[in-house]
C-alpha cells in the first residue's frame, strides 16, 4: 500500500510533495516523510534534507513548516506498515550509510532478509526494521562499483545502479531514488506496483495514483510493469526491464480524477454514500438509455464475440469487491442461468480449481491495483495459455473504478464503473457501481441466452431506471434515521447481520463496513445458518440486523429472525415499511421493490448505520486504523 510522490522541476519540491501525499494519504497513514535535494553553490553535489514524522501527514507538515526542506527535486512517502512498527525510524525515505542517497518504496521486497544479511556481513548498519532499507545500501554499493571503474556521477549512472539492484530484488514494488551527487536527476522504477509520471509545465511528478497530480497536470504517462525511468529537467528517459529505451505518448486524464474535496460533508465516506444516487444516474444514462432493442437491453461496449460460447464464469476479488461478486454470481446464475463461482483472490492464487472449458474469469477491484486480484488473474491467464487447448483459452474481464490502473492494462476487457474517485477507505459508492456492472452483465447474458422472459428483462431494466431517485430519497431518510439510532450502539461489542439469497452478501458487507470503521465485532451470516452455531452468541446485548425483502426467502428470513427474538436479541429489520414490522424492535425501511433489485437499496441503511455509529464514537472514519484503500501487497 503506501503512497509515493516524487517531483523534479523549477518550483520548491516540498509543498508539491506534501500536497501530493495529502491526496495519497488514503493509501496509508502510519507515518510519512520527504527527502529533498538542493543545488549547492559551494559544491558540485547537492544538499539532501530528509524529514520524517510518525503518525498522520499533519505531523510531517508541521515539521517541514518549522524546519523547512529546500530543493526543487524530492521524493515523498506515506506509509502503511508492513515490515516494522509505525515508528519514525521505519518511516521512509530510507538512506544509505553516507546519508547521500534516499529511497521511497511502495510494495514488499520478499528477499530482504537475505539481502540484509549480505549487507550486514559487509559491515552495513541498519537503522530500521523495514524491507526497504536494503535498497539504498544496495544502490550505493553499485554506484561505488561503477565509479571505481572510472564512471562519473550522472543521472544515467544512477539509473544503471537502480536497474542492477532491481535485478536483485524479489517482490512487487515501486520506488523513487535521489542522490546528492546528481542533484538534477530522479530515478523511478515499477515492478507490479502502480506508478505513473505526470508531465506538468516545467516539472515532472511521479506518483502511485492520479489524485497526487491534481492541480499540477492532467497529462500522464503510466509506467508499464518492469520499467525504469530517469527524469531530469530535460525530459524523461523510459526503459523496459531489458534496458531497452521505450517511446510512448502521454495520455490525458479523463473524468473527475482530480476532484478530491469533502464539499460540505463531515467525512468523505458520507459524501460518497450520498454520491451513490449520482453513480446510479450516470450508469443508467450510459447503459440503459431508452429505446434499446429487447434482444440487447444494455449498452455495453462489447462485441457479440465477447459473450459467445461462455458456459461458466468465475469471479476473483477481495473484501467488498468480493461481496459485489457474490451478488453478481447470484444474478448470473439465477437470472442469466450461467453457473458462476466466486473466489477470494488470495485463496485462488494457491488453490485454483481444475481448469474448466469455455469459462470467463472476472476480476473485480475498485482500485484496479489489489495485488491478490491481479496476481490471481495473471496466474489464471498463464495456466490457460500453457494448457494450449482452444476451449480453455483465457477469457478475462475486469470491473474497476480506475480505468488507468493495472487491471486495465492486464485484462483485455474492462467495465469502468465510473463512480468517480473514492477517498474514504471503506468502499461505498464503488460497491454500488460494481453491483450495477453485474446487473448489466446479467441482463446482457440473460437476453442472449433466453434464460428469462422479455417481460422479466423489461421489468428489471425499468426498476434499474427508477433506482437513482429511490436512492436519493433513501439516503436522505437513512442519514437522519441512522444518526438517531447510533447512540444505542455506544456500548455494543458484537453485532450479527443476517440475510439470505441475493441479500446474504449485503449482510456480509454490512458486517464488514461496521468492523472497518467502528471496530465493533460484526459477522454476517445466511439467516438459515444461525441455528447451526452462531445462535449461541445471541443475548440481550447483541443486536441482530436482518435484511428481509419480499421474494423467495422472505418468510424463511422472518422465521430465522423469530429464533433470534426468542433469545432476547435486539432485532433491527431492513424491510419494506409495511411488511412484518411487528417482528422487529426497530425498522429501517426500504422501498418495496423486486427481490432482484433489493441489494442496491438494502445496502444503504447498512452503510449509514455503520457511518453514524463510528461518527458517534468519534472515530477517524475516512482513515480507519490499520487499513488502506489500495492493497498493493500480498
Ligand atoms: C472495503 O471497504 C475495503 N476497504 C476492502 O475490503 C476492499 O474492498 C478490498 O481491499 C478490495 O479492494 P479493491 O476493490 O480495490 O480490489
């Protein structure tokens, strides 16, 4: 995870680095640091200044304000701890022993223990527990070696040293390096972790994600996997993993990637929950315009060949994206009639099922950078390629909110959910966007396979068209209601979420949201499973939140809920207003809609209740402890 920013140009680097890091803080916020290089009038080498602070970025900002970090070249880092506790000594940038070379890194160096031992045997002393610290020492050694062979300090020499070191590193990482002997050179490298270059006016920025470029440039050059680049005031030199010079044209950032403002909302998460009606409106406008033919009820940019011959689907994802995948699987199986399996991407990597023919693999990741999801997709593509049978050929689709991310470069087909940038670490509007993508897919497959009637297809598309307005009203109502209910949860330590069928994944998502931002222990169960064990947890102090919407399992959920009531549990029902309200202590009403579409609405009370419970406890909602928005490590 972690965010890195680097800049070289004519302006003071420190404010640009800090502003960039502020916009990347969602990637990690355990500690932060910057290193800057200033040209010295007295010496050939530059003056390197490094400032680090434990905790949130605000601590580093105060430090830099008091002590300053001059220079037009610099690197910055906001950390999500992997190796070593969140302490100042483990904060990046890390330096070589001379203090003249600084490195920031996002990722994991898997062979750092062996490398560290080798360096220690040569007398190098380490000051941190991080995996990253081996890198500046290794680069420094390579530079010494190159210089001892008569080569002069230059940007190219630094680039060569970084390239040589990268051959020794195992793992996934993105890094940026500065060296006081080359005060006009910045070297960056990318191996399976995101990094892109922004081309500003008289300056270049390099960052883990596009928000860091906001206000500086919209012209970007995303780095490809395995590339290394040398950035100087004269331009960019880009090299592939073999050291071959690469020439590529930059592209323009589209959409709202640079809009990172809370507006009048107290937290990004609340703003993003409110934005869901707009996410739905844009989706309906784009994919369900009026007048589409019955046989193609969704406007997706795929040719017929994309759908042809698909007999089964597997979906790979993590966390909230996996919950969206579970709803998707329900729709694809029950509405479109395609056998569909969902896997934790992290499990799939090491225990994939035997290959099945004519199968579409879908990767779901809002960030497009989740290491487990990307690796699972890549592993699946490779084993299919190796198999060599045309029926088993790799067919992949990615569902993401970041069309410029790694997944979009890795898989041939993409559904961009276009939810706009999501800053809150707890996913909300991107979850809704992912769900909508699956509704679109299910409709597309269903109409092609005649798995349900035209009437059913028209009915679902009409319900989807009504969704934006329904969401808008529902969000307003539940924002108020959840803020009134939140004080009841002040001492709550455990919450059970129940759902069945298409709403079971929403129970899982409700529990995940509550855990993530309020730190209350919560579990989601299929309501019918309660009696097989979890019911032992129930008592007066354990609220049970049950989703029950009219449909196949409505009566079943109500019976399961009665079992909880008999154990004194406080019952909260997410149900249409007039249904079975006598069963529940509290009702969080949702509109009466078909069971198919109900997850798109039942998730809203879950999100808002979690939000207000956490807000009522005074917690840091947008940056919950131990989490990060983009999980780019295994
Ligand atoms: C969501 O609230 C979580 N922060 C987390 O579970 C997230 O969904 C997961 O890490 C997957 O992220 P992705 O969608 O970017 O792949």
